[in-house]
C-alpha cells in the first residue's frame, strides 16, 4: 500500500491535503459510531462513486490497490462464520473495506510533498518544544523510497534460496534481510552526508 | 569556469586505516588537471580514496586539500566544491521521486522549497527529461537511475565531480550516453575505475595498487602499463591470497 499513485490527474489532486485528511478522519469516526447496515452500504456505494468519478483508468487502478485487503476480508468472514455472528461480521468487513478504500483515495490523490508539508505544519508545536521533528521531512520519503527496495531484496533472497533448496525459506531470511537493511541504512547515511544531511536542518557549519 | 589556483587537489602523505589495517598509505599528489583518472584493481583503495576526497571519511594520517578546503571538517565548503557519484545508484538515491531527489541538494545549498523545485525543473529541462519530473524511482531502469544521480549531483554545480566506477555493469550505449552528459557538464572530473578504457580521455592518470600510487602521468603510457600488468596477473592465481 506504500507509494500509491494515481495514473491520472484528478480534480481531488488540487484539494488541500489537510481537508482530505480531515474528511477521512470524520468518515472513520462516523462509521465507528453507527451499527446500521444500511449506512455502511450507503458509504460503500458512495466510495465506489468517488472511485468511478475520475474515469475508468482511475477506477481499475483503485480497485487493484484495494486487492490487498482481500485476505483480511476472507479471514474476518471465516472467523465470523465460525462464531456465527453474521451481522457483526458483515459490518466489520464493510467498515474495513470502506475505510481502507477512503484512505487509499486520499493517498492516491495527494502528492507526497503536500503530505510532508502537512506533517511539517502539524508538528510545529512539537518543534517549538525543541523536538527534532524536521527529521520527519526526510524520514517519510525515505520509508517510501526503501520499502520497494527491501521488498525486491527479499524476493532476490528467496530466489537465491529456492535456487539451491527444495524447502521454503520462511523466517530464515529475516536475519539476512535485517543485515541488508542495516547496510542500506549505512549507504543512505553516506548519501545524505554527501549532500548536506537531512532536510530542514540548519546548514552545516 | 577557469581554475586559476594551481594544484587545486593536494594530498599530502594521506593514509587511511580500517581496524588497524592500512587501506591507503603515503599518498602524495598535487594536480590541477581538468580531468583526472585513477585506475586500480578491486580492493586497491579506490573507493576509499573517492570517499576521502569527498570529505565523507576522515583521514587516519596526512591531509587532503581540495581547492584549499578540508572537506571533512568544512561540510559547507564541501557541498559547494565537490559532488560524488556512487557506483550503485541505489546507494545514492534518497527520495522516491525524481524531482524530489534533484531538489534535495538544492535545498541543502540554502534554497527555499520553491526555488529548489524551480531549479530541479531547470536541470531536468537542461537534460531534456522534463517528463521525468513526477516519475517514481522504482519505475526507472538502472541506466535511468544513474542519470538521476548524475542530474542530482550536477544540479548542485560542484566544481569537482568525483566518479566512483560510475559505469560498472552498464551496457555500451548507456555508458556512452552518460559519458556524453558528463563531458557536457562544466565541472572538473575525478574518475575512478578498474577499466582503463573509461579513463583514456583523462588529462592525467594515477595508478593505485594496494593503497599506494605506483605510477602517474599521461593516460597513454600509464594505462598501457596497467593493462599489460593486469593481463600478466590474469595468468596467475592471486585470488588464492587472503587479506591480512
């Protein structure tokens, strides 16, 4: 779910990030306050309309991003079938799908730089307390930059394992992956230093 | 840009040790050549030299002066004086998007957010790559990532560009294209490579072996000797030797 981007420029790209996040916050709170199946279904329909509004390309991309919640939907459905709480199960699944879909929608239509700007503004009070919040401005893009790198690294490790073993690698790759992450951290540290350290810092002496 | 000061790069008895083992020792050189090549085998200390020159490592002994500055101590001068291009772009790219990566260095030079964004656009336009602006790094090819690194470093207008095996693993067309971009850039080059072919156009070449300079001079004789020696070693089995 990291680095969700939209294939097309939508009207929502122009809306302020703060407003979109506030709306997401309101919608989440609202859904948790109600147990009405009808309201949840209405919310789902509304979200689908929002996804469909920018056109077919956006809709298919959005639905593809949503596929990651399917395993959780299946898990919750099975659990509630076992415990025979059908109504509660449907409610929870609907709520989860709607909220993840809405959150994805905000991410897809908001540039990363706007999001970090917002964080910058929201953390202003903490900054006045002397906390090093400027580090967030570099840390957030770093996470988004390196998740795909680590995922790719995990895949090549698994591949190297499978090339010489019939067993599945599983947890045994965690340690080499951690070492790789530390190594990567060293490199990025060097790259940061080569160009002057994290953002928002006062210039080097 | 003209360099009036002579001997802008000065290493004086430079040494660097890792855990007590010397990686570089007794390096002394002074040069004002516009393009400098360093050739050497894997493990000869080339990458360490590149990092020392960029001020990323502190010498264990001796001194380095680039355009008169000690770049390890004076990071501000370092940002205005040198840029370093690492061998692996994955080790260099910090941001998930092309324009952010390029704008980063400009902000480090003290530009405001809008100035830096404007500057990044100008650099991309200068390379005819304005359409890369919103591209995510993960979607780029290896050669394209190299070019992003190059644009990000050149955006800071370094007077000296340090290249640490920038072409390793790239195909011939990609190499040639990157080389063309570099030659066009108005900056001095300090190019480190194990491949003599990369350094044929340099004004001056140094041959580094086991942490020492063993030959220096015009590229023609030095690189010819280097190639002959490498071919001779290729017949032997020094892979068998363990360090230490």
